[in-house]
C-alpha cells in the first residue's frame, strides 16, 4: 500500500500512517510519501515506536519515501519503572514565564531548578513560542539547561508546525521534532501534565 501525505499539516501524516497500518495485515509493506522534515521525522519515529522495520529514502523536490514493514513484533516488558523519572510531561507554551526580560530569566531559573529535583519529568514538550528555547543561540543560558536535562534522559520535543511557523526548523539544537498526535499521547498517557 502507498499513501501520499505530501502537503498535509501535522498530525495528519502520522494519523494517516496509523490508519493505514491498522488496515494492513501482518507481513505487509506501507510506503508513505511526505514533503517536510517534521513529517519525515514524526512518521519514522511513530513507526519505529510501534516496533516496525522502517527505511527512509530522500527523493527529489524535498520529498521522502518512508517504507514501513508490518510484521510480528516482540516487545520486552520492563521489570520496573525507571526510578529517576516522574511519569509527567512538562508542557511549555512560551519562551518566558510571564513577560519581557524577567519572564526570560524565570524560564531559565525554573528549568534549571528542575535539574536539582530527585525525579525529573519524563518529557518536555515545547509548542508555540517555546520552540524558540530549543532553537536558541548556543551561548544562551537556556541552551545549557536544556542540554543538561536531555543528558539526564529527559525527552524534549518541539512542535514541527511551530518550528515551521517561526522559520526555525533548521535551527533545532536540542531534542527532536514532535507532532500533535505524539504530544496528545504524552499528555494523556502519563500521571499528569505540568504547564508553565
């Protein structure tokens, strides 16, 4: 089966891929065509997280072909929860807490303080202007904090549509490109969400 998700806005490429995989029998191949970096990363990660074999081929005109092989999967059950993480998602909607220069200092202070907690949030999701944090200049104080959180195992995602809107898709310095479907799974799948 082949589906063309070119030009579809987030989260449609992931949702179309999910629906197609649900209709296919085991031992089938799904080919998905996308035309944005965010869609390529999101569909690939979605399929890999589902345990499928995935191959990506870059085509002409900025398009990519993602080949997903649906077969029998084997999942390993974890023995125990990872004790260094809370099953929570930190949801950031702005690059500041409040307004202006003070708000910019507060976001750095809050996130830096998070590093000192005995348990960290499992995920940080950046939407709207919060994607300006993950695309900031390397010398910005926030970059050191975000990289330290990522080094400790916190998964950081920046909304692909938001990165495109602000014209910073190619400037992502920490974390991965996320999508609406994955974000909703994180927000509803854990023990709670904290929003700044």
